[in-house]
């Protein structure tokens, strides 16, 4: 028996080492496709945010907007790391860049969230949350009003 390594076992060890290194790498990013429906014609741009950890402005760091050209709009967030997220959306009727509210805090403009968030109480991240894994997720958010339009 010589001191030279066995080539068959050497290749197997190299393959195992490569697999272990690949398994230790973080998961690749995914895409989140969001379809917004319930858009009011001529009601101003639609703004959509991807939120992580909460629904506050500080937790919703990725966003996009588009003009309201029909009753639906499609948004895609690319290169999103796997994790737990929620989507918040509203139609900015007066174009001021924020969701207008009454003195009691009720939204005056159409708004919506991913998941099972209702319109009768303050939104909850856990109810709006979804788990994002590769290759991605497709969601639908329906805009609605808390109060009748004035």
C-alpha cells in the first residue's frame, strides 16, 4: 500500500466539501409580485410598501408608486431576502405623499394590506404577514375605504 491518496475518495471528499460550503451560504433573494385592485379612477397615484417587522413607516423601507391608470396595478419588488414581510398600499388621492387621516386616525383615502387584515381595527403586522421563500411570492391587495368618500 502506498502513501498516495485514493483518487475516488479524494473526489468524494471534494464534492462533500463543496456541498457543505454551498449549504452554508445564505439563501438567494426572491421577488415579490403585488397586484393592487380596487383603484379608484382619477384618484391619484398608488403607493405600495414592503414592510418587515411592523407596519410603521420605519418598518416599510422599500416602496414604489405608479399612476392610477386603471382599476388594477402590478408592482414587483426584486432581490428581496427570504423572511417575513407584509405589504401596505394606499391610493394618494390628493398626491401629497401620505395617507390622509381624520382627527381620530381613520384613513380618508383607499388603503389595503396583504393577508387577513380587516378594516375595523388598527392593522396588525402578524395578520398581514407572509413568509417569503425562493423563488418568490405573488400577492393581491384590495384597496378599500374606512369611510365613505366625501
